[in-house]
């Protein structure tokens, strides 16, 4: 899903309301990464293109309301793990029609009932 993400902390320190980090607009994706000790870690990431990529390890949903989601988790800064908070404002995406999906994946068309 497409979202506008703002990080609330820099190197683990919470920022005041008048000095927030720059917004990153991109698609939120959730993946599993394998750690060095063979355990799997959930990673929430947003690909912001030229603004950069953000990653939040072991995310937890704190609050959901309207079109806003708040997550907390861990961020890696150099060789340290610090607490990070994200506020995600969900963006509107127009719905995709069934015909577009069928042509994209090479599926046969379904005849309409008469």
C-alpha cells in the first residue's frame, strides 16, 4: 500500500514537533529476514526512491485511526539498534480492474453472464 512515512526519532532520540524528519513517500512492504543466529525477523520497509529506503525491524502497530498508522520498532544505525517510531499516512490508490490483473498475469478472460 502506498503511504507517506515520517520517522519520529533520529538515532533513538525523539524529535520535537518543529524539527520532524523529512517525509518519505513509497510503498509499505513486509518481509522476513533471517538473522545470523537463524531466527526470522519481520521487517517493515518503505521504498522512497531518491529520498531513500527506510526499514523498521520487528514492527508493532501502536495506533490505527482514519488513514493513519503508527508503528514502533527497531532501526539500525551503524552498529547499534535504536528505537524508532513511524507515522504512516495512507495514500489513495485507484482500484485495479479484473481485466488488468488478468492481462498482467496472462490469465484467460471470464465470459460475462447473459
